[in-house]
């Protein structure tokens, strides 16, 4: 049977937060399951497991999806319609180092992969390889859509746009996966019953506008048939804060999110749309205040817990491969992913909007057209993401957005240019920085601790320019 679906190349298929779901969607979707799924992973053991899993699922479902695998991305890039970047080098270990070392200098990170020293140094580790992949894509499949799925998403999206401008690219984060995020706010506003789907009529009447830098996005408008329902959303968050830790998740990214979300809403008049990260983008829960606060400082990101979580996920794959769990159950256990949902919609021309990190292009009227923001977009193969209008970013929030954007842009420039001066400036601009002297010492400590993952030119070696051009 001739291939009618797209060729999708996943570089870093061993990323368990995407690889497993991508297999599910590529098999499940009638628009994708006659194409090719190319899995690229440099860890041969993981690659073998994922290839076997994918082939088992294809055989079980009887679809015509072609599976190919390689440890070398160049071997499979030819003819790609989409290339998804989803790799991370030993990220649990290095995020742990980022977090522990930053705490020495009064910076607390509950995630440590997008803002603060953790975000800057994750870009130091990942962006050089992203730009190297961009060079290969330019040579072997220059018409492919390049989707960055690696944090810090904004830094890497900015870098691809700036240093590989001839490639068609945008960046993603699954925190605003549609239609789920809109359904969630409709439920909080009392427009639909708890657990109910978002029906077409309610969807059409519910004007929800979310915008901002990735992980620092805010609900700026929530109206139902012209009626402001933002207060109802805020009240639902306030009520959730009362009992949110009773038997719930007390991990660093989940702890006190409703209470923090309500404090931010009460302070700024907008609801933070990604509290688990947003609380790390502001300085209010860093523990530096003199006045006793109702909430404690941020809990630090838990390295050991994340190692255990990854091990559990691989155990789940092993159970399918060994037959301990029937492969037929795979299609029931997983579900669609943000990136593959978008690939399906673009390829099939489905009229579905999605939140995408891309250039503002006037969507937020009082921010620059080239500001790299997370916005609700219409997407097509021809035009890519086209942002829908948002309106103005409120004062205060806009100022904080600009600081974050400057930090991210300076980080992209520092890595691409190999500039120690811009690395220092990025961290001094970062909203979590407290001291010039501490920042300089922190840079040296992190460079020393992560020497085996950072390009050697930072230590006096060759190859200072990492850009595509």
C-alpha cells in the first residue's frame, strides 16, 4: 500500500515523556498511521526497546505504519515532513546539580529547566546539539517542519528562529495541551460539570485568552457570552487551595500550586496558567522576605524521585515487551500527545487551534512582533502557526515578561556565540538573581560541575561559534 501519511522523525525517542505517546498517536490516527515513524536514540538499549514496542503495537493493531530506527539522525532525515527534537543528555543528573549548586547562592528551583541558573545551563547543554541537528536538517530535509520539544522551550525556539531562519520551526510545551486546557477552565468557571467534556456550543461561547512566555503564561481574558467569568475561575482556585495537599501530590512542582495561583491572581488580576513553573519565575517564594509569609519557600526539585519515576516508566515498557502486560492494553493506557496532535492537524488540514511557542506577530498588542510567546494558533502545512489575537498584556505582567524574554534571548545568544560576557549578562538579568558576586561564583561552580556536558570552548577549547550559519 503506498504511503499517504507523513514521515515523522523523533530525535531523542528515548524521552519517555514523549516517545511512548508518539507511538500511540502515530498508530491511532488514521491520518498518520500510513506514514513513517523514525525513532532516533543514541542509547542503543533504549532504542532497541522502543523499536520492539513500536513494532509490537503496529502488529497488534494491523496498521500500515512503517517503523525505522537509527542511532544516527542523518540516516533517517531524508524525506522527513516533521522533525521533533526531544532529547536531553542525562537531564535528571544535571538538573539535580543545577538545583543543589544554585541553592548555595540563595536561588531555589522547583523544576530548574527553564528559568534561573537551571534554565540557562540546560540551554548550555542542549542548544549546541539542537543547532547541530538544524544543520543536518537544512542539508537533508530542508522543507520539514522542525518542532522543538526541549526545555527551555523559548530559548531553543528563539535560537532556531534566529540562527536557522531558513528552517520552518516552532516550539512546544505540553502544559497548554488543547482542548484539555480550555475544558479545564470551563470547568473551573462552572460552565460545565466536573469531568464533563467541553461541548461545541460552550466552546464557541467561551472566549478564553492565554498568553505569555512559555511557563509564564497567564489567563488574560475569560468571558462566556460576554460575561466575565475570571472571578469564578479565581474563586475555584481559592477553594482548591484550602485542601490541595490533603492526600495530594506534595512534590516540588505540585506543592501549594492552588494557593500560589490564587495569590498571583489576587495580586495581578490574571490567573497563572502554568503555576508549577510560574512560581519559579517570580521571586516571591524564594525565601528572602522579612515578613513571615503564609506559604513556605519553594521546595527544591527532587532528583531521586525523578530517577525513580523514570525507572518505573521503563519498567512499564519492559512489562509490555516481556508479555507480563498484554500489548493490546497499550492503546488503552496512553493517549494523544501535544506534538503529535499538532502534526495530525497540520497534515490532515484539521481546523483545530493549539498553543504554540512562536513569534508574537501582533497577537499581544503591546509587545514586540518578534517576541517569542506561547499563543493560541491556527496551523497549516503551508503557513505553520498563525497566532490568534489576544489584546494587551497588563502592566506589571508585561514588565516581568520582558525581563524573562531578555534572559532567554541573552541565553540563546550566549550559547550560540560562545560568549562568556552574554552568559554573565543573562544570569544577571534573570529574575532570580540576587548578587553580582554570587552570580559570578555560581557560573564558575556550574561550569566546573558540568564540564562533561558543556562544549569545551567554555574551558578554553576550540569551536566557539555554535550557530547554524
